[in-house]
C-alpha cells in the first residue's frame, strides 16, 4: 500500500483538521521545564517554566511560573507537579515526561472550557479520559489529562483490518462513555475516531475533553439529538478501513454489507435514531469479553511512527 492510498484515510489528530499524512506536523522536541523557585508552604502547587503556544500550535518559551489548581477544592489525585520534560507536540496537545517517569498530557484551555468539564475531576469512568487538574498562567491556561498510547484513527489509517468482535467492543466502550457523561449532565460534541484513544491491553476511552460540555444549554433545550450517531460513524470507519467516499464525506452505509453480519448493519442503522442505553443492549456491541486489541495497537503505533519518520537523504 503506497503513501497516496494511505493519504485518503482518516489520519488526523484533534486540532489538525483533515490533513493528510504528507501534511502532518513533525514531532518537535521541546525544552526541559524546571521549577522557577522552591515551593512555599502556602502554595498547593509548584512554580514551573512553561511553553506557551502560538495560534499554529508551536511552542514559545515563557519563563513565568504556573501553578496547578484542583477544581472546587477537591483533593488532587496526584502529588503536585514539579517539572516536565516536554517530549513532543501534536497540534495543541503537548506530551510531557514528568520527573517520576510518567507521561502527562497538557492542552491549552480557556476558563470557560474548563468550567464545562470540572465534573470529570470530581468523578471518573473507565471509558472517559481522566482530567487531573487545571494549570493557570497569566498568558495561557492548560488542562492536564492522562496519556493514552494512540488514537483510533491512527490505527484505521494503517493497513489493519478490524474483526467484527473488536469493532463491537470498541463501540460498546464508547457508548458506555456517552452513558456516563449523560449521567453527570455532560455530553461530547465530537464523537469520531480521532477522539477515541486506546492503550494496551484493551483500554478504550473517549478523549478530547474540550469537546465535552454541559447538556441542555438554554439555546439548545428544544433540539432532539442522538449522540450515538457518531458511534455509527466510528464503526463505519473501522469497517470501511477509513477510506473516504467520492464526495469527501464518510459513507452513509456499508459499501459491502455482505462482508458483515446482519447484526452489524442493524447496529449502524440504529445509531442515528436510538438512545445510548438501548444500543448498549444490542448484540453487536456485546461480543467476546477479550477483544485482544494489543496487536492492533502495536501495529498502529509502529505504522504511525514510520509515517512520521523523515526519509533518508
């Protein structure tokens, strides 16, 4: 499979738009972040040097301190951050190595955006990205969230075929995330394969926390929506292997329904008109309890790394 064919697949990160592989941003090594001063007893966080980001998502060194604040005076789930080694940046997301060797992720966020998702600090779910805290800075603010290995669209963009039980399992986990968000009065506004994150062995989480907001805003209270419609699109991405249709949009139905069971076709058809709790009972999303996603994740990571690696001169 050549590069031109791969370029027609969904291979985007949140914030990158629909750029093809040849238009990807390179991995950019960034600077070491160290404390600007010793922490004071009155301060719940520690001083940090930060990298602010330009509108293009590139790093601009900034020597001012920033502090980590937990929302609503809740106990912080991790010790205060004492420093980061910025590993690389993808769009508006910076992956950082903490002093304890664990990877953290930082993303630019406004106060208004963070106020929409404070509930994710007070509660957690196995299928929703964990928000750890909010980092305040005079010029730019960040949310810190957990790091997962790869986005689903990166795997779809590689020559990997998903068996039906794996597709059903991933759809079930995304539906579980939507059900949880609804239970705490939140909704995710951009359910698509680039917002689904995976880690070994079988972890599937809905990411892009800034697309999570409170439900039933006054201007939208009268609108009827089916949040699971995006899950049908994710299933189509995996079944069609991420190939775009001729009109540049995702296919509305399976191109080759004969390759899939009647249960799969029925599930996709119902995602645009059924409630999440009903879809969670559908036989398509209740396959074997061991989907064995490890091989697909490893292959996806390897494939993505090769795409990002510059050709030898």
